[in-house]
C-alpha cells in the first residue's frame, strides 16, 4: 500500500515494468491499488498507465473515462495533447468515429510552426486517424481537410500509407 512518495514510486515503477513485460494482471493490480489511495502518487502518470492498460485489454470505455478524467484535472499542455490523442484513438477503436474525429481535430495545429520530430509524428498519426475515421462514416469534408493539411506537412507521403 503506497503511503508516501518513495513507496508510491516503487509501486509505479513495478506497475510500469509489469505493463512493459506484458504481465497485465500484476500491472493492473498495482495500478488499481495506487488509484484507490486518497492521494494518488503521480496521478497523471498512474492514470495514463491505467488508460494504456485498458486500451491494451480492449476496454475502450474505461480508457475513454480515464482520458476524460485526466483532461478534467487540467494536465500540463504536453500531456493534454498526448491524452487527447489517446482519447481520440480510444473513441476510434470503440467504433465511435464521429467523436474520434471531433476529438482529434482539437489538437491539430491551425498553423504548423516548428515542430519537433515527436510532435510531427503525433500530428501525422492524428491526421491519419481523422482520415481513416472520416472514410468509415463517409465524411468528405473531414477527409478533404485532413488530406490537405497532411499534404502540406508531409509532402513526400500519402495520408493513406501505413507508417
């Protein structure tokens, strides 16, 4: 039972190691124990790990709830974008393509400035998600907009190509 920051860190590292090694049951038990505490150690990190676990287990409704909880807790901007991307992907995986598209558009930059390679990769992924979901629901405007932005940002690849 994590009662202070040092034991909280140990629980988190153990949960993370179990998650990476595919020990889902052990990881989930540790994560749930941490989330049951009145004061959760490193809330955003633990909640993100729980969302990833739920996504991996195809429990998309739980992953969506985790992402929504984190967004309501006002995470730092960088994490907010990551969580929003994860939320959009969870909506997509659950078959809710309209919500996936609407959520995804909120993190596409209107005027792409200098972006790090990591940020560019995330934008590329989100535009492909928008394109894929919009094809499924036959939203021509979303397809067109995503394709146009994609061509401007990634002129040497097609949006429909796999990474």
